[in-house]
C-alpha cells in the first residue's frame, strides 16, 4: 500500500477486516443505514448526548465537540469511553493505536532556517500557555511530560479524559496514521468511497481489495 504495491490491497488480512466490518454492520452496530447520519453537521454527536444512541465510533476530538455542544452531559458524568475492542485472534499488539494527529505543524527537513523554526515551535507554539489552552479545550497537545499539568486540571471529567488519551499515546508501541490521511488523494478518495460501500454491504469484502488495487495501480 504505502510502499506503492497496489496488489497488497487484496491481501487476506484486508479482506478479513472488511468481513469483520460487514459483520458488525449486519448486526446493527451502525443502525439500519451506516450512511444515514452525517458527522460534519454534528448529527451523530447529538444522537449520543441526547441519549438516542448508546455509543459511537469516533476519534478523540469528539470530546471537545461534546464539551462545546453539551457541557452538562460531561459534567453529569454521562460520557464513557474506551479504545475500540481488540480481536481475540488479531495480529500485533492491542496497545498499538491509529488515528489522526491534529493541531500540528510540519517542518521541511531541507529548510535553511531549521534551528529558528524549532525554536519557534518550542517557545511560541508549544509554550506553557498554549499547552494549557489545548488541555482546557479537551485536547491533548503533542508534548511529552504532561503529568503535572494533567494532575492540575480542575474538572474531574476533563482530567480523566485527558489522562486516558495521554496514556494511550504515551504507552503505544506504534502509532499508525489513518489511511485516508496517509495515502495520496488518488487512493484516499477511492478508499473512502469503497469503505462506505463496504459498510453498506454493496460490495463483498474481497471486492474492496480489488477495487482499491485498481485505484492504486
């Protein structure tokens, strides 16, 4: 995939993953129609904090969304969370995580001003007040050694959440960037399309890999 070998989309592990996904969809884990509720307008978030959905599969940024839209939901302690359940026969470590780092800046390694750029990132972008602002919004900034700042968070619900996320990342053997973010657009767009079709069971698990191999060739 990432190495440029489009044929790996047809690997048995990819097919098996899609089969598991379709099994969940068939069992009703995503409602009657996995594409019936949009996230961008906050519809899926609202279903959770209004009690119309028992749970949702979402990234860590959702906490900040809920804190803004329904702060009382958090204050009452009505939000629970956990990492996505691991398969008992799955390969690799369950401590490995996948996701999309946000609020980050990139530095070109060939920059002639690398030292100044790093100083800027350290002293101005990720200074103490900026880190505090991230934590206050319910987000964990990409900074090591936050234990003392986490311990100083006043809200018990915020502290529990921020510590949970921080520990997940801190203890993870590896972090995999989500494929729709890591892949070039000519593969990322087909990935989203075929993932949607797989959720809706409009294609077979094996067809997902075939379609993606064509997109990447």
